[in-house]
């Protein structure tokens, strides 16, 4: 297997990737809370882990990638009231809207897309076990996690527990033993969605939802990679780890990967800051390939700045790639030449770039170079068709690993007849005829 290095936030360094089970990789990344249309930034982790999945599969691993829907949350209850819907109707509606975006972005189908509401009984028994182990307790109307039960608390976000306590906001109404303790379950009989369980009537907290879904879907206490946006590192992921440490004595995932922010005017795009641009609107204005290229243009751990100009530029680049590919593809197809012959040096350079913590910029230089050569070969009268065929074959394979979709419609018999007529007109110096056909062929991307 190829040597792969990934940046592990938990260890705070690049680490050689070694799966827990040979040849297999299990990945989980936190999905959206489905109470409204998500902003563009939500899709940066999605695109990143889709790329990682594609790359690892290309390396020969059997990858199971999972992401959840948080469909139990106070924000959902509140918004359901605003929209006059049940919580389920509301979340189903926004899940559908989210999935429309996934399709446009050419995201591979996931191994599973669990919803928190489907794992309530498992969450309740998980919390009950934590209570039995002394890691959770009831304080007032909440069941809390006892942060002191995890001596490694703060390891992911590199924070010292005493500093965290002194910096924590003290809520005078709380029944917490320690200001850092967090709610696992809210015991309630309010008019929001609630469930009758072994620990009483109520609903789970977000941090418990994810850890239980990870354990349940993969049916194991430790998976290979857990990821999400950079902002989830603390407290969400720290709290997932704390529960896993208390329950299974594992850190839940062997590698923790965090994706940088999407900025707008230098500030993190977020719903709460009111500076967000909805993903669905962006995907109406720009192609899925363009939006994907925009995300991939910056290393996944660095912040990326959203502007319409940046997206337009990414769209243009994707269109330029498609046009070059299409033109050369049609040229070969008219000669009845199939695409074949992987250019090994290009493939290796590309894969080694991705193996270095997903260095897409370096990988893209291979595609850029190939497109330049495709363009120069395509216009030659006596083009080297064997070289052109392997360039297109390799370009197509590499761009698919990046999740770019440069699918080209096959030429119809009618198109082929038109090309034949055009070539004959030129040979016969019938310029009136060739001038008439040229724009039609250009429109189809054949010329
Ligand atoms: Zn999560």
C-alpha cells in the first residue's frame, strides 16, 4: 500500500496512516443540524471527506464513510414552531434540500446517513451505563457528564482542564458539579419532541448523539478517522472523546481530522453571525464542478475565502477543462480511438501529492499540465493519437479522484455526419458550406 500521511489534530502532527484493520478504513464526519438551509461552509468538510474516500479507495482500501443528520435539537423544535410543522416534517424537508446539494456536488453515496432520532434507545442505554460507571449524574432536569471522570479531558483541543474551568461561564442556575460538565440528556415534559426511555422522558444532547451513532453504525468502539469542521474540535469532539474514554477507554477515532473555516470578508461564515450564503443559492449560480474546485483550491486545513469572483474563477477553470477534454475526446471518437493507457509518471505524481495530507494544489498541477498538452495536441493536423488517448484516459481518471465530473455525451450519428460534411466542404473549398457548419459544430463543443 502507498504511504499516506494525514494531519491528526489529536496528536497535533502529520502521522503515517495505518488502518486499524488491514485494507479497510472507517470514516465518520459530523453532519448538519437540519433546521434550515445550510450555508456554503457546511459543505467544505463534505467535499474534503468525499475526496479522502475517493483517494483511499483508489489506493485499494475498502472505505466506509458515514455522516449523520442531527434531527433532534432545540433549534429544530423552535424552528418547527415558526414554520408550523412537526419536528419530523421540518427535518425531513431540510434533509432533502441538503441531499439535493450533495447530488450537485457529486458526493459519493455514503455507507450510512444515520439520523439521531433513530438511535434514541441506544443513546438512553449508553447514558444509563455512563451513570452506572460513575461518569454521569442527574443534576436538576439534566443528566450531565462528569468531566472529571476523564483524566485526559482537553487532549484534543490541547487545553488544560484547570484553565478551562477558570474560563468557563458560571451559570448560577445550574445543578452541575463542575462548570465544564455537559448535558447528555434533558429530562423534560415540554411540548417539544421527546422520548420515553430507560432514563426517563426527554431528549438527548448533541455530543451523545454523535458518539452513539459512531459506535452503533460501525458496531465498534474505535474507528479510523473522525472529522468535521475546525469549530467542532471544542467542545463537541472533545466531549465525544470524553464519553468514549469513560465508556470504552478509547479516543473514539485513531485519527482526528479538522477542516478549516470558510471565510467571508475575512470572518468565519456562520449562521449565528448572519454573514452566511446558502449553499443551495451558490449551487444555482455555479456548477457543482466549479464549487468543488473552489473548495479544493485551498488546502483543507487552511481557511478559504468566499467571494463570488473566486467562484466565478473556479467555474471558468472547470469549463476550460471540460472544453479541452470534450474537443479532444470528439477528435478521437471520430477516429474510432478509445481512451486507454495510463501515464504512470503523472498518476504517481498526482497520487503522491494527495498522499501528503491531501495536497490538492500539487495534484492539480498534473491536471493543468495535461490540459495544456491536450490543447496543443488537439489542434495539430497530424496529432499523436496514442499520446492524446493516454492523456485523456489519465486526465479522466485523475479528475474523477478529485470528484470532478467531466462527463461528455457521445457523438450522435447525426453529429458525425455533420463533421464529415464539414471536412468535405473544406476539402472541396466550399467555404459557404463550411462557414455554415462551423458555428453549429462549435456550439456542440466538437470544434
Ligand atoms: Zn458530531
